[in-house]
């Protein structure tokens, strides 16, 4: 963290807050931490991913707690989906950490930019009526699909340091899971991705702990705010704001790399 300008540090705090809101309000949100660290610091791709993913341990635990309190993770179908996603993540996360070590800074930026655009498309791909499908139930999908989604999301999440909700929530919604159960299941899976990913990046010495704390503390505050927002603000408005943000960031990140 030494050598960073005060405005950069302040910007990273705000990015952490916005990321936390996105995590529990719409799912995709944690990627903002990866984008901020990549764009405003001189960390390597491994350090960016490692520093970002360690913050997801706490946000995932908090997100799991709040969605248990509001009932989504007390639904048997949603709990089953979360467990299957987590099982897939156990296999996929180490592969994502390995994949990160194979890319240079420029390639990482280009892949991250393309990933942001892909997530924006997935968010737009929500089927009619999904935005209004809240409630506590309806979170079950077939086990082969859930395990495959869990593994695939974990590979990408560990590679970029973005945890699970970023990609998992749009995929679950596309598969017919209502918004709130999808958000809840993805929070539980993100704990596994973040914990396993953190272990891998710690072994590689690729985590900047002061920066992780700087971003992670406001991110936790954002998680609580996002949980409130998700239950009070029309999902269509949240989706629109997220898509615009992702599409605006995608070319910048790709060119910055």
C-alpha cells in the first residue's frame, strides 16, 4: 500500500463499498475490487486476484448470514443448491489459481475486460419475470447442473479473484432460479471459493494484506447495505445500473492492461 496517492486509497475504499452493495443486491459486484486493484495499483495479476479474493471470505460469510436470517437459506431447495455449488467449487478453485499464474498483466487485463462484458450480457439475459421473482423458495436445480455451474464459476472466480456471486447469480437466474434464492446460494458458495483461493494465493505469497483490509472493511458495510437494497429497490433498476457500469468498465480494463 506504500506509495499510493491519497486519492487512490480513497477511491479503493469507495470501490470496496460499491462492490459489497453489488454482491448482495444483484450478485455481480466483487469484480469491482479486482478492477480497482488492477487499474490503480502496480500489483501483478496473482497479487490482484489474491488480494481481491481474500476479501470474499468475510463478505461471503456475512452474505450467507443475512440471507439465512431473511429465510432464503432456510429453504431446503436453496440449501441443496448451495451445497452442490460448493462441492463443485472445491474442484474448480485450485484450477483457477493455477490458470492465473499462466497469464501476463496485459493478457489478464484483456481477459478481465472480456469477462466484464460477458457478465453484463448474462445479467441482461434474465428471463421475463425473473426480476420480480423474490421469495424464499424455488432455489433448487438438478444436481449435475449445479455441480457443473459450481466448478465452472470457481475456476473463473479464483482466476480473477472475484468469488462466486458475480457469475453464479446470472447463471442460476438463467436456469430458472428466482433472484433472492440465487443470491443466497451464491453467497454460500463464495465462502468455499474464497477460502480455497486464499489458501492457494497465500502459498504463492500473492496477497497484499494492508490493501485487502483497506478494501475489505468498507466492502462488508456494502454487503449489509446491498442486502437491504435487494429487498427494497426494484430489481430492474439494480440490473440496469449494473449493466451500464460493467459495459463502461470493460473497454477501460482491457485497454489498461
